[in-house]
């Protein structure tokens, strides 16, 4: 049996990507680490987020491929979706990853405790199994849960958040997606590819608000071409349930749908996390306040991932975890440049970017020069039959119309999430156009477009001017 009081170098509350990355990185550096997880290690990302969502988007990809096979001379029947099989496959992928993670944590000799944890004063972690853990350092990685909006609470019938969508065995025939951010757009894209009639409702003037406008426009065009109704600037939302459908109404419009997906962001899971005065400052939206090293206002207590007010991305959680562990070890570290983290959105077409958008660079005071390369110029894109999209490179203007330092790379098109790596490196290495233009891109490949767009910024592109 586990002792009722045990001391660790580090106790991590929450076993999502932030928490397990902290545990693995800490244990790898020789620290004695415990993770307390109330549900399953892997967190939102593995069980209710990145992995299951991308698995269903892959179902949509397979569907598109089969539906378009005839064009390649491969004759097959028109595809029909059995979403219960898709659901079972998704679960297999999740469970395989989950098992793998558990055994890696075990191999690293991380103590994983299943229970609800609360932080008490004097660096004590109280666990729901009755045990107290003490530690030299505690990392809070409690993550986040889906937000809803008044009148659109999950009701077990019409209204779902991402948690419920990812557990579906059957797709509705029509859906209203409220929220045109990354997650809302991914669900809208997946469902529309699989034959669901989708209405996408966004309060802001544009969907994918954080993206470069040219990139977001390509996604909107593609959505509309596939028959999706996209409404922006939507306000006054309500819905009136009927027997088997509900009518969603907004100022100036309405639609009758079988289901509603509310995708309006996530809130930090910090309610009930603290017992008494721990000295950890939490802001008015419930996020734990941290400095650039992920240290909270209480000595020896760190916070990372979705429960701090930074980009809510799994890989940002990893980076924050490593930063916190380096801080605990007293090692030199570099704070994260949140303006230049990689973003990937797995819609069809995919979106990927790092660094400034054109507008953001201008707003930050840069004089910029921009080149946009279309995938229709790229042989490999034609080969795979996916020519929609662009690579847009934003660089500092050297004064003669050629580019200097690369400030941002924004892509939309086939497999751009897999092409972002070199763009991310260029931005974060603060590389110049001349430096990056020297690198050879393999031919034929989709990544030629990034090379060609950068080359064009030297003033001497091969295909692009
Ligand atoms: C549908 C969807 C798709 C997404 N797609 C992507 C993507 O493609 N790429 C990407 O980078 N990000 C994506 N995200 C975001 C990503 O899932 C999160 O940023 C990431 O999971 C955050 O990691 P975390 O460790 O901070 O928190 P979480 O993953 O939320 O993990 C927190 C863990 O802490 C546990 N916990 C909470 N409180 C306690 C407590 N008091 N005691 C014990 N345990 C506790 C929870 O049970 C949970 O397991 C997606 C999210 C969603 C919802």
C-alpha cells in the first residue's frame, strides 16, 4: 500500500500533456516525481482533444480519397460512413496511445496516483485517497474544460461540446457549430466532409480570428464550396428545441438542426484546486498567474498548460513543462516566445503558421514585404489532386522590395501541418530570406512551395515573381 505521507522532489497535479511532459522530463533528469491524475493520464489532448479529433478528421480524409478515387482510374463504390466503426477505431488509437504513455511513465519510475488533488499551504498536496504528498516543488497542470454559453448548456439531446462530439457513435444529419475557432472549424470541416449539413456561426467578423486573413479566406471559400453555411458577426443567439430538431436563431437568421456543437473556448480547471491560502495568485478568469519561467506567486509552485493564460496547445504545454523543470533544476533556460509558437489546424484544407501574420507584423511596427505562393504551381499538389491553398511568407522589407528577416510563415493547403517545421525553425531562428533561400527542397514535394516563396522574396524566384 502507498504510504499516507510521502515526499517527492516534484509533485505534478494533472496528467495531461503539460503534466506528463513535466513528469517525463523531470524523471529523465533524475528527479523523484509523482503525478496525481483524477481521470486518465493523457488528459484532454489524448482522451477528449487533439488525438480523437484528428482521428475523425482522418476518417474524413479517407472518405474524400475514396469518393475521389475514380479520377485516378480507381473505380470503387461511393463511400458510406459507419460512424460507429470510426468511433471504435478512434478509441483503439486513443487506448493504444494511453497504454504506451502509462508504460513509459512506469519505466521512468514516475509514481502515478489516481485521485483528485488539492494544493494546501506549505507545499502539501492532499489527495482524495486520503494521502498527503509533500514536495520541494509542485507543478500545477490541471488543464481546462469546455466553456458553454447561457442557453446552450449540454442537455444530453441537442447541445454538445467537444467532449460529447468525440463520443458520438452516429453523426447527426445537420448541425450548427457555434464558434469558428480552430476546434469549431475542425468539427465543421470533418462533419461537412462526411455528409452532415453544417451551419457555422461566429460572433467575430471572421472565422479563425488568429490566422492571417488570406489564409482564413481560403478556408472560408473551401467551406462554402462544399455547401457549408458560414455566418460571421453573429449575435443574439438562442435555440428552441422541438421533438427531434432544434431551431437556432440569431439576429437576422435561423436554422433547424439535429444538433448543436458549442465550441467557444475552454476555461481553466482551477475551481476547487486550492485548499486555504496557498499564496498562488489566480486572475479574475480563473487562470493561474505565472512569470515567464512558469513560476507562480508562491515559492516552489509552478503552473503550466491550459490552466495558465497562454496559448492552449498541447505542445505549448510540453514547452512550459520543460521550462518549469529547468527552473526547478536551476538550469539556464529561454522563456517561450508566444508570438512564434507553431499553430496547426487540421481542417480541410489544413492551416499551419508560425510568427506574425501580415497585419500583426504591420501592427507591431514592421515594414514588411510579403510573397504568396499558390499550391496550384506545385507538381506534387497536382499529383495528389489538392491544389487549393497558399504559402505566405512575411519578411522585413530591406528597402528595395526584397525580404530580410522572416517574421512569419502562414500556410493553407495539403499537409501543411507536416510542412510547418522548417517555417517554424526559420521564424524562431530569426533567419533571413537569403539564408533560407539557399536550402534545397526535395522535388517533387509540397514543401517546394515554401522554398520557392522564400526564394521569390530575394527578388529572383524561379516560378514566382
Ligand atoms: C477538440 C480539441 C482538439 C484539440 N486539438 C489540439 C491540437 O490539434 N493541437 C494542440 O496542440 N492542442 C489541441 N487541443 C488543446 C489541447 O488538448 C490542450 O491544450 C492540452 O490538452 C492541455 O494540456 P494540459 O496538460 O494543460 O491540460 P489537460 O490536457 O486538460 O490535462 C489536465 C489533466 O489534469 C487532470 N486534473 C485536473 N484537475 C485535477 C486535480 N485537481 N487533481 C487531479 N487531476 C486533475 C485532468 O483530469 C486532466 O487529465 C485540442 C483541444 C480540444 C478540446
